[in-house]
C-alpha cells in the first residue's frame, strides 16, 4: 500500500480499492505491507507489518518503548517535518470548516531541543507480575507500559516517578486495583517549576488513609531532598478521572511557585499550568503581539485558569477580567496577581459564556477578548456574546485546529482572520497549538 499523507493523530493514510486505510507508524511517501485489523463503512485500520520503501524523513525513535507506550506518535518523523505537517494540519482544518484554503497560516514555531520539555507527569500505577509499575496504558489495551525514563519529560519528574514507584514496592503500600476497586495509591503526579526549581509531588489515592504514610514521607525526603511539597489527593470513585475533590498536604508547602517572564505563579495540585514552559513564553508573546495593547484597553481573559495569559497582558492593558469555572484556579489567579504586583486584573468564578453574556447585556464592551478554551472549543453562547459585544480584536488560543476552524467560521460573520500562528507545544506528538488574530470588520 502507498501512504499519501498523515491523519490528525499522526497515522499514515493510504487507499486500498478506494477504501481509506489508517496505518499507525507509516509515513507519506512510503510503500508498506500492512494487515487490516478493523473495517468500518468509511475507513479501515491496519497494522504496519514492514516498510517496503522508506521515507527520507523517517528516523529511529530514541525512546525504547515508543511503539508500546502511545504517549508520543511522531518520534519516527524528523522534527522539521513534524513542524511542516502541523502547519498543514491547521490548513486542512480551516479548508474543511470554512470552505476556503487561502488563510494566513505561518510556519510552525518549534523548539531547538524538542525533548525533556514537560514539567509534569501524571502516571497511573499498577501491580504487573508482582512488580509496581508506573506508566501509560498501551493504545487499545489495559496493559501498563513503564515510562519512568520518558525522553520528553524533565529528568527530575522521571527521577521522582522511579523513586516513588520503588518506595511503594519496598514498603508494600497497597496499589489500586481498577477491576476490584481495592488498594490505595492510584496515580503519581510530579511537577517541577522550570524557573524556580520548586518540586511538587501529589499522590492520588482511593482511600483517605495512606498506608505507611510516615515511613513513605521520610524516605521520600531522604531520597529526593529537593522536594518542596508532598500532597495527597483523594479520589474514591470508580472513574477514569485522575483527581478527586479533596486534597490534603502531607509535607511542605501546599503550593509551589513558578515564573513566566516577570509574572509569578503559585500552583496548587489540581491547578492547570502549561506543560511546556519554554514554548509557553513564546506562545504568550505571540498573544501579546496579536492583542496589540496600548494601555487603554479592557481585556477579557476567557477560560483564564490560573491567570497566565491575563497576567501576561495586564502590564500593557487598562484592565483585565479573567473568568474560569474552577474556583481553585481563580483563587490561584488572584494570588498570582498579588504576588506579581499586578493591580489591574480581577478574576471571577463562573461559566464564561454566562458571565460575559450578562455583562454584555448591561452594556459592557471589552476592547480585546482572549479565549483559550478546552479541546471542545468555545461554547456557542460565548461566540454569540462576542459577536454582540464586538471587541476590536479576538485572540483565539487553541489546542485543537478542528474546533478552532469551526468556531472561526462562526466569527467570520463579523470578523476577519488576520493571522494564524501554529506553535509546537508538544513535540513528538500530533498536538498543535495556534494563536489566531481576528479583527472586527
């Protein structure tokens, strides 16, 4: 089979008797032998058996468990080609949802060293063959693959995962059994502040009581003397969600600090923070460039999280209003503003579509709206509220080209797209972030 292009998840796409076939691990320009494993009305999936003709862009993945893990999907594609493909992915999404192909899509902003960039790991644990394993589930299975030496994780988070895994084994602490809903420790979550060096470890447990807690804390402090914080999150539910509602401190500070430029952030265990600090700085500079603030503008930071974008823009704005539905994140955002000495930013808890709609009805007219929604995109009510409020500029930060293009197609009713800038926040994976500038017609 000849492979023609890459799909949205980084899989090779070819045709067999006019049927679309997806082949994980295959690259455009290759001829491959593959075995059909799944047939659907509109497509089929196949397993790569061997490569008959190899693409020039193919490289040997440096990760020994790359093919089993499923966390990365593009390590077999050389990095410059990854960047080019991600730009093309954005182009295809806009063509599909707007019916037009000529959009101002810039070359993808990449990294000089596209490894060791993740500041946080979130790895379930299980007992496999009598041994405690911390890792990721192999795609399509419930087999946990050990990824304690992950090449895209910061080396410190890898060391923490290995140490916790070994201590759980040594102390005989009960590990969560998903089928039986028994045991205690479910997930290991280390996070490091790249700029501050502060390190937070969160253990997610099924039970309120963490067996052998004192011994575990003591040994963690001995083997990982750089730890700043040890937290326990309790998640007693039968669920695929990682975190429960309750978090308690076990040792050290409840929150760690991190900096982006001149802005200081405090991060609680559940607070969202960008996973790639180096690219985050580039991303936020692009947002600031698109916002083009002069000091006279009122800015809305929708889906603001811990206030990262809003606080980045505040020094050049008249006023910033950040809105998010997670109370913990808003509490962190307010604290981050105080710590950074920023007085012209305020943050409110609630659904952004409702709060903004209420304010627009009362005559509120922001000059710039920055949206950074989840992968599902903006709520249509928010899109309509922006069309009513008519800010001069909308800066749309997106982690999903499809929903970005779909939402932009609605905004085109009153806005023009001036620039679309892809940013590679997650090298070696199929994900791509975009900063899109829309201006009022």
